[in-house]
C-alpha cells in the first residue's frame, strides 16, 4: 500500500514529466454558489477552466491553459501568471500565489508550495492512500481534512495523482458536489519553458488598481508629500478608545469555558475579536495580520485582536482587569497561523 509520504513526495514539485489533456470542472448543484474574496482594488487574476473544457499542459510548476480551439487563455512559469481572457495582447499579470479559482480545479493548475506541507499549516489526510487506475494509468487518491472554519465550513478534499508523473489529475469536494478532472491525459508532451511564459506587454496589479480607482502610486506619494510639507511631519500616534463589548459570542462546548467573540457595536464595523481556550502548552492557531495581544491565566489562554490601531500595555491591563478581575496573568501562549490551504 502506498504511504502518504510517498504520494506527497511524488506531487510536491508538480509533474516531473510534461502532461497534457482536457480538463472539465463539474457542479452537481442547482442553487447559486457564493465565493468570498478581497483584493487591494485590482481586478483579480483568475484561472479559466470552462465548463466546456480546456486543454491543460503541466510541467513542474508550470501551466498552460488553452481553449479547445487552441487559443491561449492562461500561462504560468511557476512564479508569475498571465491571464489572456481580457486582452490577448496585454494580459493581466500577477504572482502565482494570487491566482484565483472560484470553484474547483486550482490543484490541477497550481502546484502547492512545499512550505505549505511543513508543520501544522496544511490539510491532513483522512485515512490511507488508495491505489487505483484512472484513464488507464496507475494513480493515488487521498482525502484531505477540511480547513477549520467557524464562519465558512468547507467539505473535505479528494485528490487523485498520476503515480508516474506526480500530476494532480482530479480534485473533488468530499461531499461530491463539485470538482474538476482530466477527461483524457497524455504523458511526455513535447514542450519548452518558452511555452509557459509571456514576454510581451502586461497589465500589472498596480496598473489594474489605478485603472479601477483612478489613482496611481505617484498620486498617493504627491498627496503624502503635500501633507508633510503643509500639515505635519512624522508619525501621528495618539491613544484611541475602542468599544470592545462583545456583539456576538460562540460557545462551542459550554463545559470547557472556551469561546469566540466578535467585538464592537453590531451596527458599525467590528472593532476586533476575543478568544479563550483552556490553558495549553500547544501553539494556538489564531495568528492573524491585525494587532494581537495574548496572555494566560492559570486556567485559560486568551487572545484579543483589534482591526485598527494597537493595544498598548495600559490598555491590555485594563482589558484583563475587566475580563478576569483578581486573576493573575501567568504567561502567554504561542500564536501560530491557522491551518491554511491554497487548493
């Protein structure tokens, strides 16, 4: 029986041999599906997988997507991606990590960074690897646990990998509602690195952002220079009062004393979040980009984050006194990033 580590090594760097075939996504649901996303104002760069099918070529971390009539839709050299669906002469360009796929199929086109599989920051297999035959080729299949999410629960993920090349040839949601897969596959396609690159003019994230917002980086810099010359120089750092009263609290198991709370008035933008777990020496997967302060009491670990500004020592002491008056702070838990996946 194939072990998970064998499968992981086989697929870690993408197909070792060029593979080419037709890929089709599917949706076995009739109701609309909502996807949540955010950008810095630019038009997202998407991975185009038409329901009619596309021709996908993979080699290592490289990818080339063409329509069934041979029109180039998308290229990736493993670091940069180009989407030609808007303007074939001036494609949208961004880094591979920012390439979006609203729906199934990203695993077939983008090879997940090896660092995603280190430590606890990746999905874990459910059960053992299955050896099977797909499209007449020996393959491996594994089901990966879903990413933990309080607000947006996800199904598990099933990957099918060609054993010889290491190419991901199918990606299915564990609930069977959606997925994407090769319908035919050829191994050993004749390709060169140039087939996965574009050296012509492009529209960058910054240019897309400027086109949508009407502002450029130079506009922003001119405004900042004017402010420094005419109003004030240096940083402007002042204490600000936040309303950290919970407006929503989730208590997963009442007998543990653990909870997750959204802070701030519900009719306005949330000001932060507050979380508590049982005291533990294990790292706590609640590290986010916003300002965070964490501490421990004899029975619990605590974390408070705010969406703007920062919590200084005096503010933290006041917060601790309101939350657990008379209970001493005995240390702080180690915060780590939550389980993440780029599938």
